[in-house]
């Protein structure tokens, strides 16, 4: 497995957040963008990937919030 620096991990998370933000804007407009402060608190790459994947079929911003907030301890 290749070594990934902390800068690369941070850039990957930032890229995922940008993709999530774009999808929220396209799918749900300003209402969807209200989730971004909560999403910025998510640091696990796997969880960010799950949020992005869920946006493909989510019917509302609340449906997206339920996916990842239910996984929070």
C-alpha cells in the first residue's frame, strides 16, 4: 500500500467535500447547502464517500443527514 501524507489525506477530504457541496447545490439548492457546516465536521474519508454516494439517490437533504448522522457515535 502506498504511503499517503497527511497533506494528501487532507486534500482528498477537501475534494470530497467540494463534490458533496456541488451535489447538494444541484440536487437541493440552498436548502441542501445548509448541511455543509455539519459535513465539514466529518473527517472520516469513508463517511464522506458514503455521503457523496447517497446524494445520487437521496430525495431530500434530511435523507442525506439521516445516513451519516445515524452513524455518528
